[in-house]
C-alpha cells in the first residue's frame, strides 16, 4: 500500500463526513442513547474520537509531550480515562461533534506536509505517520459503526474501507501481544471480497493459513464490532482460526468485543416488531 499523506488525510475527512451525516442532525436526547460499548453513549463515542485525534497530533508534532501523557496514563489507566471523561462530560452532543471537527482539522493541518515514513509514538508500539493516520480512519469507521448500530441505521461501506482492512490484516502481531500470547511464526493470507466486487488480498502467496470472506465482515471482526461467529468469514488453518477470535486492530489492552448472536438477536427482534406493526389494523392501532 503506497503511503500518501494527502490521500490518507482525504480518506480521514471522507470518513468523518459519513459520521457527520449520521449524528449531525441528532437532538439532545438522542445523543444520550447507549451504544454497544458498555457505558458509552453516542456523545462519548464522538468525544473519544476527538481526544484520540488530539493525541495523534501530539505524537506527530510533539513526541516528548505525548510520551509524558502516555507515561501518566500507564500509572493508572482507568483513573486517567476517567479524568479525561470528566473534563468533557458537560459538553452536549453538538459540542462534542464540534470538538471532533476542531481536533480533526488541527490534526490534518499539522501532518499534511510531514513525511509519511516518520515514526511516531503511540499507546501501543511506535508506528509510521502513515499508519497513525490509517488508524484514525479505522477508529472513525469502528466508532461510527457503534453509532450506526445504536441508531439502527445501515452502515453502507465507504470507499475508505480498504484502510480498515489493511490495518486489520497488518495487526495480527498486535492481536497476539495484546492478549499476552506469543506471535505465531506462520503468516496468514487474507482474501476479501470488496463492496464493489473486486478482491483485496493481504499476505504471502505461500501462506498455508488463510482468511476469506466479505471485506465488511473482516473489518467488523478486527475492530471487534462483531463476533466472528456472526459473519461469513472462513478460516483455513489453526493460526487463522485462532487469530479471528482475538483479532484487534487497535492499540491497548484486549477489548471486550461483541457476544455471538448479539446483533443477530437485535435484527430478529426488529424484524418481528416490524411484522407486528404491519399486521395491526388501523382501528386497533
């Protein structure tokens, strides 16, 4: 994947626009809706994106300051997260979205003329600036998925989805390290059907372990927005099968993920409710 800061910035802003169209029209009460992430409202999802944009900007422009922040967080991660949350808890949903726009614009302005290959610190391993921006796209898509799920709206794949698949395929070592497991020697080849019908392939041709299936399903699994059992992904080989149970494209400790059947049950309930409404007569309501 040829790294272009200009292209990655454009993709990040494009994915931001998708999220804007979803949450921009929300009123005050709607922002308080619970998302699939336990304890997180829609407003919390947006604030999280804004504050991680701020961290990404610092990592690229003031690495020493970022490392100080990372060190502070490592002393007591939960206390640090709670302090950050309280700093923004008075913001309305509209104000949170405004904060995201502000932080995202500052991030793009700060990095657009930097070299894609420079290394920047992060909460996980250090990475290139190109990877950092790709991670911002991935997180925007993933937390956007939480918002789409909470509002019961279909998340139509955008052209930026390739970035999510790319970083997800590259994150196999991170998935194992996050779970305290040794990184396997065997590589995994990933063959995905893109939304436009083309094929996205990651990994070596001679890999004996393979993951195949829809690109959207793969992206949902590596961002832990769906359990692999609720997707059409097929794993060939022990390493591939194990990886899909712990896949994690984001930095930090293992996420809670989603339960098997969690969204299937929601879809069934919504379908039954819709059928019930259709069968009611106008007189009976």
